[in-house]
C-alpha cells in the first residue's frame, strides 16, 4: 500500500485515537493531582488533633474544595464540552441560554444567584436533578424538591447578609479606624453570613440538539452586593470552563464595571498564562442599538468593542438574545434573522466544536494552573499569618516569664511592707496594753482583742490584700489580652454594640471555641476572653490573695502554745512587779516576732500559689487560643514544614501520547492488523 494512500486512510482514525488518549492522560494526571492534594489535607488535619484550628481549617476546606474542583474537571473530560455563559448581572444570560438550548430552561426573571452555577445538560427530564456540593458530595433530588431546596438556600443567605449588613452599619459608626471596620466586615463574612455548601446544580434537559454536543452553564452575576461592598466573582468560575461566551451590554460598551472585571481577567492571564482562544465576546442587545442609530450605530459599537476588548477576546459576535429566544420560541424566522443567533452558532461550531480536544486540554491546563495559583496565594497568606502568630507566641512566652518574676517581686514587696507595719503595730499594742493584760492575769481574751487581734491591724491587712489583688489583677488583664490569640487584631468585641456582640458571641464559631476552652480546663471560657470583661468577676476570688487576717487566727493558736510554755517555766516569786511586767512584755514581743515570721512564710507560700495559678491559666489561655486558630503548640514546626511541603507547581502541558502508542492502542475494529503493522 502506498504511503499517501495509507496516510489518507489512517490519519482520521489516528487523530481520533490521539484525542482519546490525550484526554485519558490529561484525566489521569488531574486525578493524581487531586488525590495528592486530598492526601496533603488529611496530613494537615492529623496534626491538629481535636483542636478547632479555625484558620487552618478554613485553608484545609478551601484546599479540599480545590481538589474536588480538579476532580470534577478531570471527570468532565468524559462528558460534553462545558460552555460557560458569563456576564454582569442581568445582561441576558438566561435568555441566551434558552435560545441556545431551544427551550425555556433558565429563569429569565430571577436575579443571578451568587453561590452556585446551573449546568444544563442533555438527559431525561424525568431524571433527578444532581446537586454537587463544594466538598465533593452529590445528591439527587426531584425537580420540585430541588427548586424548594435552592429557594431555602437562597433565603438563608439573603437573610444572613441583610442582618449582617444592618449590624455592620450600626456598629461602623462606633468604630474609630478603617482597620477596625474592615476586620468587622471580614469577621461577619467569615463567621456569620451563611455560605451555601452547594457548588453546582445539574439540570437534565431532553430534546435539545445543542446539548448533545455541549453542556451549558449559567454563572452567577460577576458582581454581587455583600455587606456594603462589591465583590468580583468572575474569576471563581472563569477557569472551570472549556469555552466561554462572554456577554457585553452593547448599549453600555464602555461601562466601568465591565472594564474593571476584564482588567482582573487580564491580570490572571498575565500571571498564569491564560489565553483568549476559548472565549467569544457576545455583544448583546444590538436590537436596541439598531433601533436608535441603525446599522451605522451597530458598526460603531462593534469597532469600539474591538478597540476596548480586543486583547481579551479572539472573536466577537453581535446579536439580540431577546429576539433570538423569541424567534426560537415562536418559530419566527424573521426574529431569528434579526437576532442573528445563527452567526453565534456557526462561531461556536468553528471555534469550539471543531477544535474541541485542543481547546479542552488547553482550558483544563489553564484551569489547573489557576487553581494552583490561587492555592499558593492562599497558602502563603495563611503561612504569613501563622508565622506572625508563632513569633508573637514566642515573644509573649518570654514576656510572661519576665512578668511572672516581676509579679513575684511585687508581691514580695507588698508582704515585706505589710510585715514591717504589722510588727510595729504589735509592738505598739504590747506597749499600750501589755501591763493591763498582766494585771488581768494574762487574760487570753484581752490579749487577743487588744494586742494580736486588735482592730488596728485590720486596715494594714486590708491594704495588703488590696495592693496584692490589684497587682495580680493588672498582671492577669495585661497578659490575658497579650496571650489571647484571635483571628482579629484591631477590633475589640467589647467595643461593639450589645446586639452585635451577643450575635457574634452566640454564633456557632464562638460557642465551639468556648466549649473547647472549658473542656481543656480553662475556667475562663472563650466568650469571656473574647469579650474582655472584668477578669476579677470572671475568675472568682479563689485565684487572688486572701487577707492576712484570715491566716492570723491559726497563728494565734500557735502563739498561745508558745506563751503557755514560756509562762509555765517561769515562777518569779522573788522578782518585783515591774520586772515581772517587763518579762511578760518581752515574752509577748518574742512571740509577736515569731508570729510575724510565720505569717511572712505563710504569705510567701500563698503568693507563690497565686502567681503559679495565675501564670498557669494565662499559659493555658495562650496555648489553647493558639491551638484554636492553628494547631497544638507542640505541632508548630511540624505544621509549618507541612504547609511548605504543599506542591503548587504549574504545569506547562499534559503528557502527549507518542505516535506508536496511538497506533498500538487503537481498537482492532478501527485499524486492521496489516494497517497497524504498516503504520508502525
């Protein structure tokens, strides 16, 4: 067989086999990358044990979602071409989708959802709707059940956003700095606003020729209102598409929103090498342009669109989605002609269908690289926060050690000062009341009342107790604030309006932290720590200094044992009255000195226990609050190493099947043994 004849017969078959093998290799590599990322997440979660680790958990959940996204991209290679319809707000996406599909599948009156994509694909309309969650789970629901479920999801998000916006507006006026307001906004978005777990909803549609080749995706609006700010979401979906129809409003071709959004896409193209080859710009609402200025106006808009957006799109097509849908729906040839849907269909066929293998592989490559780009960015952001907190942890630990030693010294000083005043007051009491006590036959009750238990001692005791407790309270308050790790640094929850403070402190995130603190033996729960309320009332008196008068009762009992021993050994029959009184006073002074010595020892022991208890609880607060954000403190180095081990390498290409591999893998019914041998 001649080479030319063999080539003409085999090339179409081999091209088909090449496309099949290329997709298989692409799928295999993407699935391998998804598995590697899932394994990395499992390794990270093992390190946190039973800790909330909310910031690490946020990143792990994000990484899991990206792994699921990569897996969906890989599995999508076995399904029809994925065509995304993208545009800002109500630019006619749903209307265009209905025109392409040939049925009223998309709701043209509903505002775009901000948390999922709708995928329309060929299938039996009696079959269940498939709901895909961000964590990879799938669920199949009846059509009406799915609509009710989605309505409820939308209601929960809208209500939480409205409530958060109201609370933010009220609180913002009481906050002094922009940083505080931004932290509050981020905190509300992250911990209070309801985020639906849904990612995609797949709607089976029967009888659509277009859906035999393509799956059509209705994306959310590219801008969404969220707690007082505009949030771009185009990039959240752009990288998932095989091909894109990007709707631009022909009546507002220079709108700032469109330009800003496309500049963001250009940034991504620059950073990760995204090309415009898989995107068609659709200039919609041309019927309105034509009705105002005729064909000259249409031509002017097309020229302006190419001037503004030529760097972003490889192809442009003008149409009226409204006229196209009406023409399809009513089988009106004139409206179909005016809508120019046929031009778009031809362009889709030329750009996407005829080159589908190359475009899909290129799109998957771009999508994977974008995912890695964003994952690396999020990882680096988290690592920076983790490193800052780890550095602060070391600094706080060193400062706490110094502060604890300083507190011990301060309490020692309070005790020394008190003992000096206490001994002086006892000496004065002995001088004043010693002789009378002797005359009253050394009355124990009189000595207790006027010397060792004199009311004059109470102010000294009260002063010592007040100073010591104030010193401990200041230490605790200072180091509680220093040692408490939170996901906010500028905002003080105690400064928020009462309703918002209660709203945050009763949210699931805060209550989980509170349980974690208490389960690990921290008497101050997370709620008290976060709210920074009066620590004395929170901790209770048990951690503070007890007044010396509480301790003196036991010491007086020891005193009487000492005095009894001294007096039993003393007869003094031939001594003068004055000598006896002076000896009696001397005995009282010796016992007072002994009592002061024992009191000082007791106070030192009490101080040490109070300092130890206070520092232990501060250390526990520090370690638990760090673990509540990141990981147990013993896992710091291991977690940092694990974070740095996360591979986010970009791919330059997918494996290309070799010619021999293509030939040998072809099925016998496509290439005969002789043809295979000649080709090899």
